[in-house]
C-alpha cells in the first residue's frame, strides 16, 4: 500500500505536469482533488474481506496516487506562476510547511482513529478532500503560460514502464527470495532493474528527438536546474527511509520497552516524532524567505550538512535511548530538511522558462519520489541484512533464558527464512503457492483477517 502509492505518483507526476502545461495547471490540480477524494471514499467502503479486501485497498491506493500525482505535479508550478521571483522562496517554504503540517496532523488523527476502526483512517480524508475540491475550484485561477501541443505517447509509455519496472523491482528486492533474506538475487528483480534502466535510456533518446516531448531534456543543460535536481535526489535517498526506520524503532522497540501497549504505539510514535516536524515547520518558511534575499546555495548546502550530522547522532544513540537526546537530534534533522527544501525547489523553478514550469515541477517531484523509493530499498535491505546476521543467535539465547531446551531453541532459531511445506519444496513454488496460503494449514489466518 505504501510503495504502490509512491510508485504511481512517481510514474505519473511528469505526465500530469506536462498536461498542466498544455491544458492549465489549475484544471489538472482541481481534478486531482476529485480523484483523491473518490479514492478515499472507495478505501473506506472496502466491500471485501481477507486477501480480496487487501487487494481492493492496494488498488484504491493506486487511484489515490493518481490524484496525488495531479496535485503534486502542479502545486509548485501554480505558486511559481502566482509569485514574483523575489517571493517564491517564501511561497514554496509556506507550501512545504502546509504539507508537512498536514502529514503530521494526519498521522496523529489516524493514530487516534485507528483505535476505533481501521476504516476511519480513510474516512478522515473524505471531508478534507471535499473541502479542498470546493475551495480549489472557487479560489484558484489560471495565471500561467500554457504550452499547447500533443501528448508524447511514446515518451510517456517508455517512461511509465521503465520507472514502474525499476521501482517495482526495488519493492520486491526487499522481500525474501528462496533461502535469502532479501530478493536482490531474484531474476525478476534483476530483470526489472536492468530492463527499466534500459527503457529510461530509450526515453531520453525519444525526448531528444521528438518535436513536442513529454519533458524537455535540454532543460538539464541549465546548470542550476540539473544540479538542484541532483541535490534533491541525493537528499531524498539520504533521508527518504529515515521516517520508516524511526517509526519501526519507536513502535517495535522503544515504546514497548517503556510500557506502551502495541495498540497505542502508532499514536505515540507520531507524538514522539513531533520534534522532527517542528524543526521542519520552523526552518521551511524562514529558509525560503532568506533564500529570496541571499540565494539558495548556502541554505541548501548547510541544511543537508546538518541532516548528515544528525544521521551520525542517531548512529551514536543506544537502542533504548534517552528521549531528550533523541528529541534534539530529530529536531535538528527537521531544521536541516527545512533549510534545504524550499531553497532547492525555488532554484529549480526559477531556472526554467514559464511555459515549462509544469514539466519542471513534475520532474522534480519524480526525482524526489524515486529517491525515496530507492532509499527505502537501501534502508530496509540494510536492516534485513543486520537482522539475518544477529537474530538467530539472539532468538536462541532468549529462548534458552526462558527455560526452552537448547535443542528446541537451536532448531527454532535456525528455521529457514521462508520454510517450505512438505508439498512445495522449491523456492519458486513456495513463493507462488504457500505465500497464497493455499496449502499450508499453519500459514492460514482466521476468516476475515486482512
């Protein structure tokens, strides 16, 4: 559900940016609110149970991703059209603060509602979407320069298939394959990455030769545009998986060690991550305003340097950390991210012609989402590799310390990561059939459980 939304957003954001250039950024943006709201309603009214219900949720999250891509691709371009160059840093900084504040509020509200009913987590998006749809249709007006033309179908298809293959392969690369704890040796994963990269190279050649490209690749000849996007990619890779790791750390280890039940940990994980959000909220608009006056380079560079230093700080924390130290480190990490975000996006948008702003905004969004997906693959692979190395011995010692015999503890701790059942011994059959719970009684779940 998480990676599917990110994948569909990353794949479509450039296309919707181009459509915004062609038909109006506000029009595509408003339509995005409608699509996102319809997806939220469908998620809340999931009509199925079990595996079918889970598949419905995944598909409707993809629908939400289509709406999100429409919004994401055009919001920055709309602000760039509406504000002069010496005010754009401020506008984009406030926009980022709104996005982060909304995410945090959603995290807290979702944690509260999840204790009532899981459907309420999706219901909360419905009134927000309806209000946003009405508000955007009434208040937003087209002020940007349109770039009429035809849609570049060969480029769109090559880009969509290529990026989908790469990001989907990353998703499956962090799942077990055969006797391995990760799937990077899976032939399908390797084929997806290699084939996807080849298609993306083909996409570049298509764009350089077509008269009306989906994305004007020659924009990368503009140094500030190219370097700001590269910095955005590296920043996204560096911090993209951070929130997932912090949530796992809090929900799976730290909060239970401090007396919180597992039912309470989603809510309290959001609360204890408040310093990260506050840091971003403080630095985002301030760095945007200052970058309008003094330029983007210093703030973007200092911001990423601070984020890197805070990674070292997190590395030095013990597993059962003192919360005061954790709060300071995450607050400073939020400050660094806020210092980088608005100046970097302002540099991108100020560097391109007015009639290419939708495409440029879409490309910046794609770079960010692709970096986040790649980051999650890296973070989770490192985590899984660490667990595969240390978990068997830890599990054995924990079992024996609680009275389990050494023979049984040794057997449990050395169970294969994807143990086959007697009817399906091969890794391929096991991954296709046993994971579907068609044969192994021990793997079946009670009816109705997702």
